C-alpha cells in the first residue's frame, strides 16, 4: 500500500510543474469552467497512457531516432503556437458573458490535450527516461501485477492533479474580474507560444547546427 501511495504522489509531482497542459487547462477553465479544463487533462492522460504502453512494449525507443525527434519537435511547435495564438486572439474578443458561460466543444478540448501531450518532447523524454528507469527497476523488485498496479497509481496521481487544476481554473473565473481573466488568458497563450518556440528552436538547432 505504501508503494502504491508513493506512486500516486509521483504522478502528482510529475504533473504539478507548469507546462503546456497546465497552461491550456487554465485557459479553458477561465473560459468554459470545469469540464473544458478537465477534458484537456483527460486527453493528456490518454496520451500518457499510450506512452506508458509504448514503454512496456519497448516501441518507444524508436522515438530516439533523429528524424522522429525532429518531427515531434516541429509538430509540437505547431500545435502549441496555434493553440497559444488562438487563446490570445479569443482573449481580445472575450466578453463578460463568455467568461461566465460554459464553453462548448469538449471533444476539441480533449483533442487539444491529447495532441499536446502526445507530441510534447518533454513528456516523451519523461516516459522514455524517468518512467523507463522506474519500470526497469520495478521489474527486478516486483511482480508484473505489482508493476502494473504501480503504473495505475501514477495515472491516478496525474488524474488527481487534472481535477485539481480544472477546479482551480473554474474557481478563478467565478471570483476574478473580467480584466484579470483576460490577462490570465493572454499569459496562458503566451506561455503556450513560448513552449512552441522552444520546441521549434530545438528542431532548427538539430537540423542546421548539429
């Protein structure tokens, strides 16, 4: 039980640092409330589970190939910059009624979270490096059933943080003024663009300076 709880906290600690998913959840939450923000996180969790399966199958080592890395960097750059610009553009046209009404398109929120996590090089490097190391160590110490249970605990930790972020973002839009909500939306958009530019820079550096 102690090991299970420890892996839940591991999932929480891995999700807590500010990154593209948290920024997107914050933006969705102040626009549409709990569910749009939650579905961004659910999409990201589905991508994380896919990464975990690839680690189990050993296929994720293909992501170490140079051309695959460049593709992921460029695609991640596109998704993040597109989402960030859309966030800032919509912030300029945001009205008080929009900031207080639920946002439609939960499937689009889910897809955004899924793509951002699936093609996020930082997420991939985590699952390849940290989780791969944890998996290798666990295989030597525990049964396959216990390893799978520990992996489920990591997912539960990530899911718990997803709920916390969605709830926090939903509370923000209820108690903050329109001007502050607009400012948060712009900052969230800028952070997404910033992550996208970073990934694009990594691709350019690899293509032309290595």
